[in-house]
């Protein structure tokens, strides 16, 4: 049936109306979609795989001042970077989704999270993670056979690719932290080969380990000020201070309250700015030239030491730690430690002399260095962790550029060994002093390079030092340390004292009170000529290849003289108001056991303080930054 003219016009009008209706629907949809502010700012080109978490949420009714609004709200997720222990992770997982950056865990239920997990760690079904497989390359390793033969270490530091495809810097930071902590614990990553030694020790040491973790933090774009054009990640001042140093950077400026934070080194850099309505925002950058990272032991105690805090063995000393830097000066504040230990007044006055507050640490008198530095080795807990080959700690709390004391220089160790061999010559084999002597002799015989400091140029020159200790040394150190731990624990149970409830504190205090006059007495006896020293001390070239500190042999020798004169016993009497919980023989035995404990602690770690290159310097961080929960944002 043919259409007449009016029907055609009606059909055309209908088609035009339908087109206008569709156009109206499209315009209405565009208007509604345009209310989703920030959606394009969360796309994959900007935040990488985290874009899978963005979504629009329709708000049916939102009352404004004039009318009702119908609009979309943009929700997205970004990481909150944290430093957690195993116990801290379990506590966090009760409230939100949190995962370690190096740990193989079960995938969350949501497909979005599984996609992020696989992308973040480079894990695909049937594929190998190329970044994980080379994660250990950023930590310094050496050819073990070449090193043991003494022909010099061969650096093995291939470059590592970092995911730089996203526009936000925190995505790169997350990947770098994953690589660092994968190198600490390679056996816990599915695509990595297990390396390092297996150290059997107390479970509490494993519980104290810390690992970088990420929490999935839900945010809305509505709360972002206009200055924010890309999603920001979150962390805290206390966590980022430690993580930055673990990545090999040195803090140049650290004033988060004024939005002034700057660090560089290790191939990375961190700068800061302030955004009104947000606060301090950090930007993480990757430099072209990469450097090997220092393998700091990943534990709570090691993190404290990076922040200028001395952790102590809580089983023997009833205190958690001592804060040494208050942010006002670059010299450690040792007075709280000396007061807590009740060190004798004359020794305390000598160590906190006003001149000492002005000095450059490297030029302090040797007797001042060793008298205080000994205490750190006696009070610190055992540091190495199970399954982790990292052996470094970073600490600026010594009264010197290097940890100068009788536990670190071979001359002092040799003097102590000579004197103990003489002392035990006629003692029965079941004597504790004989066992201590045998333990020191084993250190010298089986670990020659460590005993005589021939495996590296100096304590500060850690770029030439192997990342891990020689095979068998960590296990032996752990065994010796645990025997000293049991010895002092049993001693605490059988002997009572009123000083902070700890006999061990009394012994440490007595040593410090004795060390100052003993080191002063040895100061003028050291022979300046190295050749005469070798003849005088019966040091043979084949037994020790070189000389470090000309005073240390005399200081250690003087230590033993004072101990055999009963100085430790007399100071225990002073602390007990005329009564000592130990006899003269027991006091001498306990002192030698404490010396062995400190020597063992020194053998178990490599200590980084500073060297002459700016990129190798451990930052002086005010102690109050450790654990600081003030938020900072990551661009």
C-alpha cells in the first residue's frame, strides 16, 4: 500500500524524533558520566595495574544547597606502604587486605586483586618472573670460591629492570621494595632460587624480622584537592625513613613538619613538596647509574639502629632500647646509658666531658672510643636471622667513625687470647675459662680472615666486603652466643641484685668503670714503631699480616691487668653498697664470658658507620623518627 504525502511526513517526523531522543539520551549519559570526576586520572597509563580497582558508584540522591544531584562517585585503590613484622601483618589482616611485598600468599578472592597481585609481582601462569629472578643482583654478592681463595672479591652486580610504565612514582617504589626484600628472603618467592645460609636460632629472632608490606587503601576522588591530578599512595614518616636507607640512599634533609625531605644514593632519589590540603608529598626517582645495595639485616633491631637507637637484649637487661640522637647534635647522647648502668662518677665524667660534645668523632681519643663502644657490643641482641644471608647493620652511635673497641681490632683480640691462654694453662678442662679460651682459639683457627680482619680493607669500607659471612661462621656465632645467653640467664636466677633487677647490667657497668682508667693507663705504653711492636708482642708475620690500631693491643692487655687486680669485683661491691653478688673468681669468669659474647656479636655482623664517600654514609637520623606514624604521601 503506497504512503501518501502526509504519511511520509509523519514517518520522517518520527525518525527525526527518534534521532533527537537518542541524541538526548546520549547527551544525558555524557552529562552523567562527566560527573565521574577523576575517572580518567586513574587509568592504566597513570597507575598501572592498580587501575583495575577503579570503579564508578552511582549516588541516587545527594542534597545540595539548591537542588538534588544525581551523579557518579569515583572510587579507586592505592597502596599504603608499611614496614611490618609477622605479628603486625596478622593484626592488620584482621581489618583490611594487606600483603608482604616478597611473600608468596594465597590470592584474594576478587579477580581484580588477583590481577594486581600477578602484575605487581610479575607472576603469570606458567611464566617466570624476570625481575624476581634477578632480585638479588642489587644486593652485593661475590664469587664464593674466589673469595675463599683470597684472590679478591669479584662483584656480581648486573643491572635490574624496574617497571617504569606508569606515570606515578609510587608504582616504581613498590617494585623496587619488592626486589630488595626478595633479595633478603629469596626462598619465600616462588620464582627465586634459595640462596644464603640456614641459621638455626631462637624463634624470637625470626619474629623480630620486618618486611615491606602493602595495604589496599580505598579512596574517593571527591576528597582530592584541585592540585592533585594523579592518585597518591600513603606511608608514614617512620617507615619511609627506614625504607629509604635500606634502598641505599642517604638522608640529606629530614624535616617532614616543614615538608622538607630529601635523600639520594644507590641509584635513587627522593624529593618532597607540599600540597595544600594534603601535606607533605614525596616523589621517588630512579637515576641512570645504579650501585649495589648494602644488605642490612631486615629486623626490628636493625631498623632501630638505622635510626640511631641502640636495641638491647631484653632477656638480660630490663629495657627495650636507648635513643642516642635527639636531633640537636650529631654526637650520640650517651649519658642516659651511663646513668641507667650506674657507671662510676669519675668514668662517667670522663666520657661526657664538655669537649666530647664538640669533637669530630674520628678524632676522639682512643681510650674514649673503646670505653663506650664496648658497651654496644655487650648490650645488643643477636642480629642474624634464620634463612637470611644479610649480615650488615647501619649504626652511627659509636664515639668514632668506625666501631673502635677491643672486639673489632685484631690486636686487641690477640692480646685477650694471649692473656687467656696464660690464665688457663693450669686450669682443669671443665673450667668455664678453658671453654672460653677454646672458643676464641676456634675463631682464630677456623675463621682466620675474620679474626685478623683480612677479608676487607676496614670496617667502614663495606663496598669491598662480601654481603654475607663465611660459611659456618654465623652458625658458630649463634651457638657461642646462645651458650653465653644461658650462662648469664642461669647467673641471674641464682644471684640477686638491686640494680635494675639485672646482674648483667652490673657487669656491663663495672666494665665501663674499669675500661676508662685501664685505657688511660695503656695510652702511654703503646710502642709507636710497628717493627718493635711485633717483636715485643711476639706477633709473627704469618700469624697476622698487617697492623691497624697501634693502641688497641695495650688497651686490651691493660683490661686484663685491671680484671686480675679485682677491679670488676670491687665495682660490683660499689654497686651493691659493699656487697658483691659474685665472688672474685666468679666476677673474673663472668667478665671473660661477657667479652666472648661481645666478640661473638662482632663476628656475626658487618657494621656500617660511614666512609669517605657521600653515597656510602649512614644517615644520622633523630631517634624519634623511628615508629613515627605521621602520614606522608607518595606521588
